[in-house]
C-alpha cells in the first residue's frame, strides 16, 4: 500500500535552537488510522501542523500525499490543503457564517456548484445530527455542537487525509461518540487516512489503528 | 448591527476623503470663476499718437484678447461752448487716440509689467496704464485665498490618511481570523480576500452616493451659489457627471488599495 506521509530525519522547531521533533523517520500508510500521543508540549500538535504546511521542516524531508513539504510554494500548499480535512481543538469556525456555510467552505474552495454542495452539506449535517441548526451561527451552538460542525466541514470534500488535533478534548460523551463514529466511518467506508493527535486513545474502538508516541522529541511506534 | 458598524467606519472615512477633494475642487472652480470675473473687469488703457487696429494690438502680445477705442467725443462736446469750431477741429486732429485692451486671462503682476514694456516699446504708443497697484492688491488677495484653501486641503488629507490607516488596522484584525481559516482549507488568495474586496467596492459606491446626495442638496437649496452670485461669480459647485465619476474612481482606488495592503501584509498564523 502507498504511504500518504513519509518523514526522513525530520526535525521541527519554531526557533533555531529549540528543536521540538528531532530527526524522526516514519511513514503512514494510505487508508490507515493513526493516533499520535504524548505529554503536553511534547510536539504532537507541531507534528500535525507540519502535515498541513503550517510549519516547515527545519531539517530532513517530509512528503504529504506525494508533495514535498520543504520550501513548498503557496499554490502547491493550497492544492494539497484542498485534499485534507482538518479538525481543530478550538473548532476554527467562521463566526460571520452560518453553520451551513461553514460546512460548505471546502466545497466553495474546491469550486463545487450550489446544488451539489447543498446536498452534500445537508447529508453531513444529518450525520452530525445538526440539520435543525443549519441556519444558526457558531456562537449560538455549544462546544460539542461546534466541534460536530467542524467535523462535518472536515469531511465535506471527501479528503484523502483527515488531521484531527484533540478533536474530543473538552466534549461531552454524546458529541465525542458522534465524532469517533464519523472518523471510523470515513476510515472504513471511504478509506480515508485519519491521523488523530490526542492525550488518550478512546476505549471501544472497532477498527485497527497504529499508535505513535512522542517523547523528548523522538517518535516511537507503540506495538 | 456589527456588519453595519463595519460598513459605516469605512464609509465615513471614504466620505471624508471624497468631501475634502470635492471641497477643494469646488473652491478651485470658484477661484477660476472669480479669475474669469476679474479678467472681464480688468483692462489696460493705452494712449497712442496714431490709429492702431485690433489686429495690430493682438500681434503685439498673445495675452491681448481684444481692443476697444475710447471715444473722445464726450470731451470735445464739453469744450464746444468754450472753443471756436476751428480750434476744436485742430484739437480733434492733435488729440491722441485712447484704447482699452482686454486680456484673455487675468495676468500676474509680472505679466502686466512685461506687457507694459512691450507696448511702450512701440513708437506709436505714448503711454500705457496697467493700474498695477489696484491689480496687485486684488491678485495678492486671491493668491492668499488659494494658499489657505490648499493648506486646508492638505490638513484634511493628513487627518483622513490617519483615519484610513486606523481603519486598515481594524480591518486587518477583523478579517485575519476568517482569512486564516480559509487558508487552512486551501483557499487561494483571491478567494480569501473576495469578501474584503466586495465590502470595499460596496462601501466605495455608498460613500460616493452619499457625497453626490450631499452636494446635490447644497446645490439644490442654492444658499452658497446665491451668495457667490451676489459677488458676480456664477459657478456650479457640483457637476453630476464629472464630479460623481471622479469621486467614484477615488473612492474605489482608496478602498481597493486599502484592501490590497491588508491582503499583502496578512500573515498566516501557525
């Protein structure tokens, strides 16, 4: 099977002498479900950011979806991001837009027409049980509901890769189960690669997964 | 409500720019009309020993628009009872010719002096009166007025520039979050900033419409134009075609430039 992410001697840092990830070499297979764990400040979110180009490799090489992330051009990065769905801990919804339009964002960017994107958005809002909230604004929803909207948005354009940073960090049990079900469904039914950064791996997952743990800047696969 | 506030802040800034430009244009137009008014009233008196036709005068200096002979009949009429007809005929023959020269623009003091010298160099011309002292006073007053208006416009431009800079910072702050989120999903720059450009264009159009309405009302109620008419100046303070088009171009230029600056200086958060 092809690898969707390949890292060779990858080092990441924000400042020159403060290495967060040091000379990591690993690969993630397409269609796999991966957890990245580690203590607070261990660099798991930084590693995830490097996958969508928010931080550039300081040393070594990183390939995401066949695209080299070192010194990537803006147009290439935009192209890559149009094939990635991202779920953030702080949701990152556009406050001035309705829930429906927020979910539609990746479809608007990919140039889908109103009818196609409208139908897709309705389907996804149904999956996250928020059809009745479509016309509301993010600030009118609870944290759990906002994260479900963010989840629907991440799936809207059928991405090849979903990156989730603590997607259920502060959520109630119901919202957490909706999010995990959707991530599992995307992985098993659509064969989407899912990478989740989290403190704790949820219990009762019905799918096989890989587990990487970050400690002192090094990444180790946990059997 | 929030959206209205966002619109209003830019509309007010743009309206201030447009109003200051329009006031400057209206004052400039008034000064030009006043200059034309002064030009019509101003003339140079020339005394010659022989008849000179209008074409000859025009050939002497390009500033000379037309010439009018001043009739001596009135003077001679007054002397009729005191002098014999023979002496009167003799006087008529020896009396110099008087001309009033009108110019095609209101001259500067230097131009008057040059014109005077040029005319005096002609052997047929005996004397030239340019009324330079009266002219100088009027001209200096007009220059002072022009300078005051220019300083006033520069001051307004400086204040509005600061207002726009402040507005730009506000816009950057307001839209940075949305632009960042769109960037995370791969939106190209033009799509991320489309909302900003749309907002800028709509606000530019609204600011222009408000300006047109304000100046239309000033013209319609006519208080200012009446005041100007009373001192002999007839001027249109707001020309619907020229001024509206110019204002729209300025408003669009300023707001689009503002948006470009925001987009160019925007840094994606990590």
